[in-house]
């Protein structure tokens, strides 16, 4: 009975943690310095939005998707200011990876978000 109670408590804690994708904000950067979107110096992501250059905010939609061997993971999508962002946590590292699309200039850059800021 004690093991059952411990397992039940652990499941409740895991469920509570999954309701928040992450706490705080993550700094994002371009994976390749040569392939980047012009004019973008900083990218920061929170649960609700992507902040571009510390002033433009792109609202994000959060969904849970199936990622093969990784099980159900997080996906964030957003559109705004001529940009589209698609980020997934389907990696074996603790990071969000995806693409930033500049529709006006027909440019796509790979993005990784993994540095936690307070």
C-alpha cells in the first residue's frame, strides 16, 4: 500500500509539472551564424510568447505532439510581424529546436532555445 501511495503521489507531481511547459524564459539563438534572419539580434521564449529584439511579441500556441521514441512532447507555434516560429522539444537534449521563417524575405533559419534565464 505504501508503494502505491508513493507512485500515486509521483504521478500527481509529474502531471502538475506537465501543465507548465517550462518556468521562466529561454534564450534562443540561431544554430548556424551564417543562416540567420536579418535584423534579429535577440530571441527569448516564454510559455505565452516569443519576444524578438526585446520589443516585438509573437503570441505562441502550445500543443502536445507525439515524437516517436520521445513520447508526447511540447510544440510551440506563432505568427506575427512577418515571422513564423515553429519549435519542438523532440530532442534528447533539454532544448526546444525548430525554425524561424521570415515570410517577407523568404528566409528560413534554424533556432535552438536552451538557456534558462531568471
